[in-house]
C-alpha cells in the first residue's frame, strides 16, 4: 500500500497577509473603475466617455498580458515591475492600517496642513472631542455642505449628475474638472483632506472615491463628521472648528452660536479667499442661506442621531 506524502507546506503569516493585502488592492482598483463607470453613466455623452475608459482598460490589460507572456523573462524589466508592485502593496497595507487607526485617533498632520505650514501660512489647529463641538456647528456643516449626509453611502449621485452635466453658464468653469468634481459630500471632502492633496486630477479623484468608500464602512457617519470638523481648512492656515472659533470669535467651539457656525461654514468653498472676518459678501450671503437650511433640516431624526 502506497503511503500518501505529507504536505510540506506550512502556514505562513507573512504570505497570508500579503495575499489579503493583494486582494484588497485588487478590490480598490475594481472600485475605482466602478466609480468612474458610474460617473460616466451620468454624463450626457456617456457612450464616448465609456468607450474611452474601456480603451484605457484594454490597453492596460494588453500591457499586463505582454509582461506575463514575454517581458518578465527580461531580468531588468521583471525587477522593476516586482519592486514597483511590492512598493504599491506596502503603501496600500499602510493605508489600510492608517484608516483603522484614525477611527479612534485624529490625524497627526495632513498633506494640506503640512503644505500650509511650509508655505508660510502657518498651522493653527486644536483637535477637540466630538462632544466639545457645538451642536450648531455640526448642524451648520450638514445644512450648508451635505444635507443628504445621513442617507448616502458617501456619494451623492444626483449632485454628481448635475456636476458632469452643467448648465451653459457653468460649463466653462466645469470643463477642466475631472468627472464628479464640484459635487463632493462631507465624506468625500473628509477623504480628500485627510488622506490626499488638493487638486483636480482624475487620479486624485479615483483615490478619493476609494478612501470615501473605506471611511464610510470603517468609521461611520459620526466619526466622519468629527474628523471633518477637526481637520478641514477654515481660513488661511486655520484648521478645524476650535481654531476657527478662537480666531474669529475668541471663544471655544462648544459655544458657537447658529450665526457664527453658519459664517464659518460659509467660507468652506474657498477658505483662503472667502474671509470670515471681515465677512466676505459671499460668506454673508451664504451664512443666511445656511441658517435657513439649518431650520429646515433640524427636525430630521437621522441628522439628530449623528449630531447629538
């Protein structure tokens, strides 16, 4: 009777982690592709953009096929590809770990904050707990920036559709933006400001969609709003609601009134240009609109569940 050979393969934690991270990376790429396909579906000339995207994917697939079929036999090319893939894999693993850590800890510094610091604008920032942020500030940013925040999964597809199909008056302003730009939810803005840089490229927008998906599923709405109010720029070199409250009104964020919270929120589209003090005409106009929206949405149970 022939004895069966015992398997010599041993469990390897390193190999298992590498496999899981690789699968996660493939999921990330798949989600980014899905995001851009869904955005192109919202466009008036969706077929043209869809074809462009398919052509780009086919070219990429041909390059991958050529590598495995012929190019990896070249030691130099194989070394470049494997090293590059290993770097991407490590960066992706680090990003996954960082996302999980930030569920409980505020970011040490963001790219936007670092750029402000080295660029000479300074860095005024003071992280505070969610409970120490004024109820009015939480309500104001939802009313002014993303009223569907409790309901969507990170993306407001109706807003994206309007963004990629602008009116004739707005078309010239929108033509240089990547698909989906100008329609960012609070979740998307948080992903951009915490993990990425300011910019308008398709590459950054693709990464933003992935990080948005991740924080929606790992952090949850309340944590997203918490990080958003603590991290985003609210003036030249002023980051977070506490620093803004102290800089503009000489009081802690917990004591902000409805009008003060609305004024700060009014500068969000361009905090370097739309000043809170002295109040830029746009900020004055926008703050009145925001206060009206605060009254409209305040009784919403889903919003109350997040901001209380």
